[in-house]
């Protein structure tokens, strides 16, 4: 239920209201705009604040003590208030879009209606003044009520101007739990190819936000249906071109807790051979690429029913790393549940056991053993080389089976015994 003006005004923190008032006292126009207005109209506390104003960036720089010139080329500066950062952008209109991504010309001669008209979706194209008065020329409030993402103006043209809007539409739908208005959706499907003009650095974050959104399933289904996902990750589409199989991927993602790496792994869990290459292409950063790769590669090694023994869990942790043990169980459970299995109790039991195993802080690598290669050489008389490595590996194997063995005296004794064993070759 959209809020009335006074309730809206009350959702603006006093420092932000003061910023608007200060600009207005200096003879400028100044309005909140974009996501914060969308949130306020829905009665939510905004996470970040965007202001649109007739003042030029230079004027804003001079009016406030702490201002960071974050995007001067596009007329944006960031005003730092006590504990808040407010992005202040000069009214502008745009023209050109020769590269399907950035306007060729940005001019600061606009007014509020022009500035709102350049924005992407009706729910993002509302402005509000410090008194809570709303400017809503494109029916953003109506679309919030109807739960629709609708392009401002002609959707085909708007997507052609900037291909990133294709992904923003889906991400907003996923965050808000909205549907795409029919013409916007049609344009999205017809113009999915425009994504080719969007840099991977811009695609990755939007995909992640969609995967982590409250209605991630809605967003993913849209991405499949409109062909967007097929453009971003053709490898998935190749294996999941039919709805039943993408429904499984969607269901697996939805059943994973909203964790970046888990949800990426859920999306890619049928693409074990290609996971790392896909994520590198999306520029997601080494740690993410590496961890998601491990989750995908090993998730089938988890057994929930009957739950894995502690020794099996330690062996698995030795292969996948201790940080992946819990997430692997969650991924496996989501995968099985998406296929219709009842796994809730089994998952709870497994997670409890994982917690117990990890709490004991067992040695999981040769480096974590109570002895090292020098110790093995000393007690066995072996020279440095592969034989020492083989003994260390067997010591680790023994410690994984029985963690209490991980003491210097016991491992040295075991090493001696292993070295004395007759060779079978
Ligand atoms: P959130 O902060 O939750 O991501 P937001 O709507 O504030 O949501 P921003 O990326 O902060 O999103 O952008 C602020 C506003 O700028 C948007 O609400 C929209 O009006 C406008 N905007 C942002 N990106 C585009 C774009 N690619 N095309 C047109 N307008 C845009
Ligand atoms: Mg914002």
C-alpha cells in the first residue's frame, strides 16, 4: 500500500532533508530520485540515496564541505553527510548511445521532466522533494501497485540505448518480486542480443544480484525464457534448453541459502567441466572462481542418507577444503530437494556432524601433521624424495581415520613401521 506524503517525508533522514533544503535555499531545484523514492513509496527504508538537482557539479562541490567527485563526466558527485553518502547528479538529458551503452553526449541543460524521462523503468523514474511531494510522470506508483517493471517510453528504443537495462529489468523483477510488463518483456526477448555490447564487468554484478534476490527464481526464469542467460552462459543453455531442465536449475538455486558462491554453484552444477572458465569470463575474481569450481566438482561426493561417517567427512574435507564442507552439504541437499527428495532431516543431521568434525579442528593436510618430511627422514633414515612423500601421505590417511594419532611420538613410530614394510615391487 503506497504511503501518503507525510509518511513518505518521515522516511527521509534529517541530514538528507537538510541537503535538499540547502540546495533549494541556494535557488536550485533538488529532488530524491531513483531507488530511494521507489523504496519510500513502498514504505521501506532506503539503502542508498540519489539526488537529482539543477545545480551543476561545481556548484555542489562548493556548497558542501565533504564532496567526492565520483563521476564528474556524468555530472555526479558524492556528498558525505554524517554516516551517509548521497549521490548528487545534475539534471541531464542524454543523446547518442553510439556504443549501445553510454550516451555520446551528456548535457546538463535538462529540467526535472527531461531527467526523469532518461531513466530506465517507471518505478525508477519518480522524484520526491524534501516535503514528500511526488513527481511521477510515467505512472511509477501505479506500476508499483500492479507489481510491474515497465520501461519509460518505448522499450525497444530504451534497450537499444543501453543494453545493461536488459539485466537491470530482470534484476529489479527479482528483487521486487515483480513481473515484466508485456511490451517490455517482448522487447527483452527480441533484443537479448544487445547484451553483446555490455562489458562482462557490468554483467557479473547484475547476475549476482539476481541470484541473491528475494525472488531469484523469478529472475532466473525470466533470464531463461527471454534468452538472456543463453547469451551470458551459453554452456548452461546447451545442457538445459528445455524447461524441465532449467526448472531444475532454478529450483536448486532457490533452495540454496542466499550465498554468492552457493548460488553460483547451484546455477552451474551441471557444468562441472566449464565452471571456472564461465566464471572467469564473468570476471568474478579468483577466490570466487576457485571455490565455486570446487563446490561444483565435488557436490556429488556428499551423501546425506545415511549421513556420512565422521571419517568420511574428514576425507571429503581433505579433498575439498574445510571451508567447503558445509556449503557442499547445502548444495547437495538443494540439488536433491529440487529433484523431489525429502532431505530436510538428513541435511540437518549432516550439518550437525560437519560442525562436530570441524570443531575438533582435525589435520586435513600433510602440512597440518605433527611431523614433517625432516622428521620422517630422521626416524626412517630415508633420503629426501618420493618415498618420504608417500609416507607422509599414508600418515595423513591414518590421521584422517583416527585424529588422535596426530602426535609426534605416534606418527614417528608409525613412519618407522611403514618404512620397514616390505615393498611389493
Ligand atoms: P539500487 O540502488 O537498489 O541498485 P537504484 O534504482 O537506486 O537501485 P542505481 O543503480 O543506484 O539503482 O541507479 C539510480 C537511478 O538511476 C535508477 O533508479 C534509475 O532511475 C537511474 N539509472 C541507473 N542506471 C540506469 C540505466 N542504465 N539507464 C537508465 N537509468 C538508469
Ligand atoms: Mg541507488
